[in-house]
C-alpha cells in the first residue's frame, strides 16, 4: 500500500536511530537528507565539529599542561585555522563513513534532496539537479533539527560575522572575537577561543545565563572566565551591529558601550528547520520558533502516524536524548513497547572547562522545600588532579537529609562530561550517600572526588 513502512526526514541523531531501529525489526525505511552527506547538523555543523574543534584547541594550545609549565606554554606556537580544520575534516569523514556503513548493513535506503509533504503520507523529494521523486510512507518521522536564528539587523557575511553553523569553517583565527548569546553554543565557543588566547567578549541581554545549571557551578565557571580576561557583558542588549574598517564588526549596546573586534559570532538561539516542509499539507503546524509539538511519551504529532524527534521538538535538544527519542518513536510506530526512559539524564556543556549536571540543582531542591545537605570536592584535592596540574574544577553533590538519597550531581572541570555518569547511575538506582562513603574508587583518579564530596556531605549531615 505504501512505498516504505517509515520515511525519516533528516539523518541526525534522532533520524538515524529511528531508521536503524525500524530496520532491525524488518521494516522498510527511507532516510531523506538534504545535505550532501548523511549525518545532519550534529555531524556537519553542530555537535561533532564543535567538540572536535575544542579537543584540537586544547591539544595544540597545550592548555592541559599549563598548570605545570605556565600560561605561555604551547604545543604549537603559531596555530592557524588550517590546523583546526585538518583534524575536523578527518573526524567528520570517519563519522559519515560509520553512519553510511550502519545504514548499508541494516538495509536502510537513503535519498538526497529536500523533502516536502504533499499529503500526510506522501513526501516529495527535490534533488540538487532539480529532479523530483515522490514516495509514500505508512509512518513518517520528522527529524530535521534546527538552524541558526539569523535576524535582519546582523550583517552576516561569512568573513567577519558568522552564525554558529558557519563558525566551524572560519577562514582565519581572529585576534579578538565578540560572541552574542550566552546559551550553550555561545558559551562553548567563547571559552574555546579564549583557550587559544583570543580576546573574547561575551554579550548576553539577560543578567544571568545557563539558568538550568546550579548557580554555584556557574559562579565557579564565571570566575574561571574572568581569570582568563574574558569580557562579560550581561544585562546589555545589542541595539545595532555595524561594520567598520576592513569589515570589523562593532556592537552598540543599550547601556551606551560599544564592543569592537576582528570577528563576531551570533549565537542567540536556533529555530526549527521546518519552513520548507510544507507542513500544512500534512495537517501540522509549528510554534513561533518553528518547533513541532509532540506527545512526550510517544513522540506522536497531532497527526498520529507522523512523529517528530530531536531538536525540532525543543528541550532538551541534546544528541544523546535525541537518539533515544528516535528509537522510542520507531518502537511506538510499529507496536513495540520500549522500556520507560530513566528519570534522570545528564546534561553536558563542552566549554573550557567542561560542565555537566544530572538531577536537581540546589535552587530546585530549595523550591521543593526538601531538607538537604551538600558536599564539595575540589579536583586539586585529588592526587590525580595534582598529577594533571589542575588548579580548578569542582564537584558538588546534593543529598536528602531524611532519606540520605542522592538528589543531584554538578561538576565543572576536566572530564566533567565523563565523570557525571557515575552520579547518573546512582541517581537512577535511587542510591544513597552510603554508596560513596563505602565504595572503593580507583586511585589516583578524578572519580575519587565522589568519595571526597560524599564524606564532606556526611560530615555536615552528622554535625547537623
């Protein structure tokens, strides 16, 4: 009756996971990707490029060794854009090859072109050369992700003014950079370029940033940025952006100040890449940011056989959660009952230093009026931290005084996005402070911080 059991529009984390899941249970799947290669935003302009850029910067700049050898230490003295791009292209090629092989061995078909709905079951695909193909699907998954928000007042030119997709192809390294938007993307790039000794100014119209992160963690992170001379302009909206001599951007702020730099990155938000899907033909609508509403448990849209997953449905917009959303959508479409998702999932921010969090923040615990106590561990207190030359980095753990259960773990510092998974496991298994006090951790490791923070919290609880 239909050409395919499922048509997946987009090959990012949610699209690829849904396609493979459906194929593994014997369903016919077509993945439509408008880019030249599969992988979506995650592989080509988002998650993988930015994290590869970060790792390259930390390696070539000698950032991790400066605790021993001083701030002037560098592995490579003159780092250029070409040095950053070389590793990036190798990584992207590998990611695409792995994904193409995964599709091939699972029998997933792919089509390259731009998709649009003709009706709720029919998708038209326009190839780059103008050829048009039409396919029908019993089920459709929309996994098109997002694209950068590009307001008219920003003079994007791809040379000195970039959005967050363009910055991965920057032609040269600037001596100074202005970043507008202190969301996850803006903070990551601001701290990455700062590690290259680029003079960075971060502008945010609100008086705070990353409000979903524990405030004590943010205070530690801000202290680190200020110590590196990153300019922070909070509570100051941008009223205009002008291009001066040699196209150098100049930002005019509402408080009367101006910020001039060699380059500017505008990273103030993203919108769903849904404007060319012709969603009304499928009976669907989007919100003011181009996002599609879904049932959070099944990922079904207002049209039951059409699903949506990934960044296009909004928060949390993580590659990790998007993958799981794609799998859940495919399972539901074909009558499988996936196990319920875990209560807590980790959030990682690949800034310099990293931040990662799972469970409740101290502010949330207070709002819920839960009696609690915190334990703190500084990475410099661990033997491994001293061996690594770490002068910064901390772990904060929150426990219930009544039940002794772990409520949240918050980490800033080297390896935060890896360390967080221990806390995630204990949280989802409803573990208590006793696990950290009685358990044995490898020595010397940064994971020892769990024991240090656990004992710190236990001492406070005992005194109380």
